[in-house]
């Protein structure tokens, strides 16, 4: 990817020449700052911040996992053109199923906390599974991983919306969709143009896992108060 981009555009050549100076330690520093920001935000602004941040980081992870799955599928089977539509459609199906689960879980406070936190770990697990799929697994397993990722993302929307009870329904929907799509934009862009070409699949998957684990940790840091 680096070679093709360098050959096709001199602008990309300079871009990747600059990225070559980035090291794993720089990623670790950014990861540490993200974790600190999420923890402080959860302590200061409470559950509404942590739930909104969860949706934003899940948007990042969802798009990153979908993009990474396309790369892994191509590595595994040699071509992705016959499967890319099915991969993305399966992810979207997962968001529908997850949204139904999240909506049902809002009926009980304890239940929705468990579902939201489980969704955080579900996205981290899906990113970890992609590394195994480089060497083993059928296309059906790819679809299962993407359903898991989509369901985890979809389940968080109604739960996060319920925590924003001081806002109107339109404000809740607008804020959560904006957070999800902004995270998705950066997730797809970061994985496709930065993480995979510079660091490869393992570091890319590990980055997604860490982001979602950081978000999960922040859920435990909220002050004890009503939702």
C-alpha cells in the first residue's frame, strides 16, 4: 500500500515519509493520554460523558474493524471483491440486532449497564478475533465476527440515549449519530491510511482493543449516582 500510494501521488509519498518516523512508543503515549482523558471525563461529568464517549469510541472501533476485516479477508482468501458487500451488510445486520437488544435492556437499569459494558468488551473481542482469522477460519467466521461487532455498536445507542434524559429526543439522536459517524470517519481513515500501512495488522488490532478497553474502564470510574 505504501509503495502504490508513493507511485501514484507525490503527496502521498511525502505523507508516508513523515509517517515512517512514527514509533510504537508514540502510539503508547497517545493511548495513555486517551485513557487519562476518558477517566477524568467520567469522574467530572459522570455517566452521560462515559456513555457518549463509549458511542464515539465504538464508532471508531466499528469502522476500524470493518476496514480491518476487508484487509484480513484479502490476505486470507486472496481477493475481497466477492465478499466485501456481504461483510459490510453483515455488520449492518448486527447493528439492527444489537439495537433491539439495547432497547429491550433499557427497561432495567442493572440490565442496561451490563449490556453496555458487554458491548465494550464485544468490540475489543471482535478486533482480537481478526488476528486469528489471518491464518484460520472460514468466511462464515468472518461474518460472525462482524455480526458481533455490529451488535455491540448497535446495542449502545438506545442505552446511551436513555442516559441523556435531560435532552430532547432529537438532541439525543443528533448527538449520538454525530459521535458515531465522527468516530467512524477517524476509525476507517486511521486504519486504512496509517495503522495498517505503517504498523501492520497486529498493532492495528491492538490499537482498537486498547481504545475499547479504555472506554470500558471509564465506565467504572463514574461517580455513584442515578442514571
